[in-house]
C-alpha cells in the first residue's frame, strides 16, 4: 500500500503545484460533466412543460449566463491561491472558526453524495429490469456503483479529469443522438413552436436553476486551483457553468416534448435506447458523484489534518454509501436544502475579503499565526445565514433568487463587521 499511496491525491492541505495544473478546457470539462446528470435532463423537461421550448431556452440561457458570471470571481481566487475552498475558509474564519463552517459544508456534500448514490442504485434497478428482466437488489447496485466512484476519487483530480475528458464528449454525442432520434416522427419546427402551460413560470425557472447549482459555483476553488492561469479558469467557468448547464438542460427538452415522457430513462427506453441509456446513466452519475465525494474529502481534510486524505476519502465514501443503502437519504434532502443556505454567505465573505479588502496573502507560513476565531467573519456569516434562511422561507427577495440575495447582502455586512474588528494579521498584497 505504501508504494500505491504516492499516486493518491494529497492536495487538500497544500497549494496545487505548477506541474499539476491543466488547461481551462480540462477544468471546464470536469464542470461540464457535473452538469450532465439525469436530474438536470429531468429539470429541463419539467421546465419545458411549463414554458415550451423557446421559453425554456431563454430561462436556462439567462440562468446559465448568471451562473458563469458568478463563478468567475470564485474561480479566480482558486487559480491565484492554488488552495481548496476549505483552506481559503480557514484563512478567513480562523483555525477553529473554520472547523464548524467546513464541517457543515462537508456534511452537505456528503449528503448529496449519498442522495445521488441512492438515486443511482434505484435507477440502475429499473434499467436492469427493463433490459434483462432481472431485479438485482437496489442496495447491491448502490454498493457496486459507489465502490467504483470511490476508487476514482481516491486518486483525486487527475483521475476525475481523465474520466471527464473521456466521458463528457461521449455523453454529449449520445444526447445529441437522442434528440435527433426523437425527431424521427416529428420536426424541430414542431418542437420549437410547442407552448408551455404556464408562461409566468419564467422567473421561477431562472431562480430554481441558479439556486440548485449555487453550491458548485461558490466552491469553484476546489477545481479552478488546477487551472494554469486566470484566463484558463475564466474559460472553464464559462464552458462548465455556462455552456455545460445550458446544454444539459436543453437536451432533455425535445425528447420529452415528442414522447410526452419527462423521466430521461423512460423516454430513452421508449426510443429503443435502453442499453445506451444504461451507459449514459453510469457515466453521468460517475463524473458527478466523484466530484461530490472529492469535495467532501477536501472539507474533512482541513478539520482532520493528521489523517491521510485517501483514508478520509474511504471513510466518507463508506458513510455516504451506507446512508444510501439503508434509504435514510429519503429523509435527508430537506435537511440538505436547509444546509444549503450557509454556502452563499461563506462565499460572499471570502470574495469580499479577497477582492475588496485585498487580503491575498495565503502563504502557508502564516497558518500558525492565524487567530482561532475571526469574529468579523463569523458574525457576518451568522447574520448572512439568518437572512438567507429568511428569504428561503418567505416571499421577501431582492432579486427573486434567495441564494443571490444572500451573496449580495452578506458582503456589506462583512465590511461593517471588519470595521468593528480590524484584521490583526495583515495578509494584503501577496498571492500564494
């Protein structure tokens, strides 16, 4: 095992080396792969039911544009510091203050890993029943698929990058084929002219798309730290969060309209693509859930600095798989949605700290000098989280997008708190 561990990813606690960086295309394809999931295709179909094809294209296009723009500042922080989101959070919130924040973020990501794994196992069971007339236990399929994802994730970003470079082009071509096949008994003119049942759903659609992907946007440093330059991380943001999300959602529209079926597996089977749908299911979930587990490990590694990262990956993978296998994730989604309100305020604080206050010295030599708790960051986060939670459950909103409201409101709150409690350790002017 000792010889093998040198190939494992151990980059959570240190900056990414220059020789480990990749092109913006590579990082963008990883993000693109995160977007290429069955839930995304389903969301596109649901939106089309309400808005029709043209309305859906406008809503998804606008949401994807906003997401790509929002992700660029976070991506730049990662590319310039070469640090994970959670190590950046430690510099801003303090050594002990960051533990609680990172623990909640790690729990959120672990929960989504478990939810995705459980959904994957259930969908695989349906596919096996359709193709082979057999019904393997859902827990067994969940276990096998999670082990596959775990093995990939142990080797870190390099393995995820190579998987994405292979799988994403394959998925793109297949989805284009599915859309074209669905038009065999119809036409693009018919699809384009299809009207939805609720045109007023437009603003809700934009808000839903942005809100569902905001966690990935604000945790961009986890991936963008591997981009060779700021230019590369910007192109990755546009390719992944912009083009990738837009493409993924729109690919579910034409087949759904033509077949009258919203569930991706259902309309693929109806089109005679059961076998191909099985392949698409495997690769789509593999790329997405590998990143979920990867980011979970990064968060836990900052809290438990003495444990090798590959062991943390295994531990997180085992826990997440166990949760999925026993079906607890059915009761976990609501909790995860509530945990999601903590993420935008965290991003707002570290982005304000970096770009407005110019606190850019993330040298690891300063770690021992960091305060245990940064009162300004913690108080701003608590107030921002409270506001985020309030907009989540109420009709009050500045932008109609609660997560965006949290980002916008927390920034001035943090600046006020920083005036009250000036930073004791000056970190201005230096990028790691």
